[in-house]
């Protein structure tokens, strides 16, 4: 446990008897949400129009669970964290340092000398995708500049294809798309409420029957990174976010069924983050995208000849009728 966590250069295990419990990095790793985006709904259009000229990430507050080997030493840890707002935490297993701010201590449990403690921190220095509105000189050293590129081809042995973000297949990020994602994508958005008149002395309501318009919808992409090392994990993680967090909207393409959606980032949650004994990293996470306009549409069929030429008929008696029947 020695030297796995350094706080301002001091070994947290040797000095304060604490270490991060197993699977305790997931809240630290996950990406914060965008700061509030300005959006407008137009009565005559589905979805919403969102200003994505210069989206930037907000601060995030999260908890880290620590195991305690000597309960009497914990107060020394809080004395250190109270001498100023920001402290540098170096997590050796992550090969990464963070500048964090103490927020609170929601729980503490102890049995004789041992125990567990939950500490809330704020990370005020999120990763940044540079654009015309951000001056790199104004950034803190703790802000990661997201200029990472996806792999030229999928990693060796990577077998999944068919999901693309801005024409980049997810395999080039080294990311698998998990079960449940397709269902989330294909579900219909909620209907935007029309003008409704509710009169006290009249049963029911009078509802505008002229049209049905749909709201935007939030879609959770269930994803997995299984990287052979922590350095490979960061390459895959940051190359993905370097695309997701760019200004303007993104294009998400799926090939079963073939469809493409205009969307933008909303939030991220990491459900599993495990650094295994062989050094490989298993990270399951959900990236929530807002689909800004996704009216459900019926299926249309095109009649073609054996040579692949589309058959075009004139309106009238020459129309071709195609009847589809479900298999019994």
C-alpha cells in the first residue's frame, strides 16, 4: 500500500494510515457534465436548437472511499486538507495527479483501529478541448488539453464494428458498445405538450389536435474499455472525449438498423473501474448524449431491378403495390 497515493508529496498510507479501497477510482475518473447550455424549442420543429459554439465542462464533486488502518491518524489527514483549499493527489496506479479541493466527510465508520471513511472532493480543473474562445495561457497546469487522436485502425483482436461518432468507428477508440445501447437509441422521444385548456366546470380538457411534435431525448450509450495497461486506457479514454466534447453537434451512426442522429454530450457515469493484477484496466461507463431531433419515422422500401436500378413508376395504374407479411 505504500506510495500508491501521495498527497502533496506525502505517502497517505505511511503518514495517515489510509488507502483508496478497491474499485474506488470510478468517480475520480468519470467526466463532468457541460456547464448549462442555452437551448430553444420552436413550436413548428421537433427537438431543440442548442448553442454549442463553445461548450465547456463544469466542476465536479465526488466521493472517494478510503480504508483506514489506524483510526487515530485520520484527523491528521483532515488537518492537512484544511490548511489551504487545493492539494495535489498523485494516484500511482492511475499514473495521474489531480488538484482537488476538500468538500466534506459524509461518513466514517470504525472498529477498534480499523475503519472506512468517505471524503467528498471537488475537481475544479476539468479537461479542455481548445477552441477560438479558450485561451490556453489562462488554463491551470491541472487542465488536461484534449488533443488525443483515435487509433488509425482498431486494436488487435477487436471484433465489433457498426457504431460511428463523426465518421470514426468506435473500434478506433478501443471502445466496445454494450447490450442495451441499441434499445436506448431506438426508443421514441417524449411528445411536447400542445396547448391545453382545462376548465373547472367542464369534464376533461380541450387539447390542441393539430399536430404532434417531439422533444429532444437523452440516450445512454453503455460502453466498455478493456485496455492492456493504464497508459492504453488513458489513450482510449481521452481520444474518445476529444471527439465527444468538441464544439458544435456530433453525428452518431449505427448500422443495425441504418440510422444517423445529431446529438451532443450531456453527462457521464462510470459504473466499474478495475485495475487488475496483470495491469489491465476494465472500465464500464455510460455516456449520455442528447439527441436534438429524432422524430420516429416509418420504414420505406425501394423496388429495384436485378441490376440494382431503382424502379420508378408514374402515379396511377402502374403503381407497384408491395405487401409485407410477418413470418408466423
